[in-house]
C-alpha cells in the first residue's frame, strides 16, 4: 500500500513538516516523487518510520538513529527485540513509580505503611534507566558490562540516606565548580575541593575507585557532547576546566 505525505503523517501521528525534515536529513525519503511533485511512501518507508519513532520514544538522537537504520549490518528483527526489551523495562519503571505514588497516598491517608526503602526504589530505578538510555552504549564500551551492571546493583542497594546524600553531592559539585571556575585556576583550593566532592560522589556508584578510571571519566566530559553540555551549562568552558582540575587531583 502507498501513502501520500498527508496520509502517512495522519497515520503515524506526525506532522508533514516532520516528514519533509526527515527527507531533508536523508533519514527517510519518499519511495518516489511523480511528475505532480507529490511524495509517495511505500511499505518499506512505513516500516522505517516506525523504527524511527521507536528510537525517538527511547530518546535516541536522530543522527544516531540514521546510523543504525541505514547501517549495512541493520537487522530489523534484532532491533525490534531490543525495542521490546527496552519498552518492557520502561513499563516496569512506570509501574514501580505508580506503585510508589499509590503507597505514598495510602500512607498519607493512614491506610497503610511504606518503608523508607520503598519510597526511593522508583527514583533509583529511573536514574539507572535514564543513564542507560543516554549513555549506556558508551559507558558499557568503555568500562564493560560487568562494571556497569555492578554499579547499577550498587545504586539499587543505596539506603535512603545514601541516596539523598548522593543527590545532594551532585548539587554541591555544581556549586563548587561554579565558584572555582570564576577563579580560572584548576589548581586552586576551590577547584580541588570540587574534585574531592566528585570522588566522594563516585563512591556511591563505583565499587572500585582508581585515579586512572577517574581521569578516563574526565576525558568523556570533554569528548562527549552530552557530558560536555552538562558541565558547560554551569559555565561556558567548565568541562575543560574540570578536566584540568581532575588531572591535578589525580596526580
């Protein structure tokens, strides 16, 4: 079956502007464009659009989706199985959060009890899922599945007190980096304090600390645009500044 751009847009629940943009960036082009200029999409294009929308739902950037879908090693069935696993994990996360909220409401009404551990289970799982979606491929390639799986297990095992402390440390690191960056001296006491806080923060997620691994992580803060943006949002150039400070700290 074939569709013109309006019918395909309506079928998929996207705008015709989106489909034109996909054609522009060469991730999804019409099957053919007859002399009347109307874009015509066939079954293959419908299937590709479905794959794109799966990946978009999982938060994968369009440039990465393009590389995956148009790779010579593309395997549709394997990818669908991957989508299914990811969606099941997302479903489990949502169900856990729903249960968390329901228990909280019941507890607030005096209709039940909720342990401190239960109050944080959903949030910890969400943290893991978000990290996997955003950085999973890169960090697993860099550190190996065993290390990342062990780290995820450690996160799920954090007590409420330790979980809250790790979240507070994240904010303290930002504040310390912001103050240190104003001095523009990576060897300053303020900059080295930020590094020490960062090491303390890693202790909540890593089973084993090493200076080499810490420096490797610092390199990704500069090389990976997502990490770089996180630190450059504190102050433009903060990612490179933090890396230089960590080089001194890890000597």
